[in-house]
C-alpha cells in the first residue's frame, strides 16, 4: 500500500507572481481558489513578488488579509524588482549663516 506524503504548513506552496504584468480580477479569483484548495489539503499558500497593481486589487477586493504577500528578493526574473517603497529624503538640518564681524545684522 502506498502512502502519500503528509502535507503540512511546514512546507508551504510558494507562488511567485513577479511575472504578472497586468493583473486583473480573474487573477485575484484564481489566487483565492488556489488558497482554498491549498487550505483543504492543509498546505499554507505563500505569495511572493506581487507588484503594486496586484496588491491594490487584493486590497480592493478585500482579500489582502487572506492572501498576504511576503517580500522576497530571491527568485525574481532578470530586470524585475520587488514592490518597493518610495525613497526617503534626508531631513535638512538648520543652517546658520556666518557673517563678517563688522557686518550689520540683517
């Protein structure tokens, strides 16, 4: 008698979404169905490298908490970058002007 390996949350099903260029609600529907099927078999679904538009669709559909996306730089296609935050600028410190000793104050 053959026994199938036990599925567990220790070995998650990883889904790299970095190649999606124009996600739509059909993609969100497919991911939701994939998550349900994985849960039925006791497997945790891990979504990786989702771009901003897909994250926005997940949030808009109310599935952002059910289908969380993990940040992961590994496994990216060449030329692709994971979803990034805007660059932060340095805070300017207060600048004091130095004048000549004999100059009147302004």
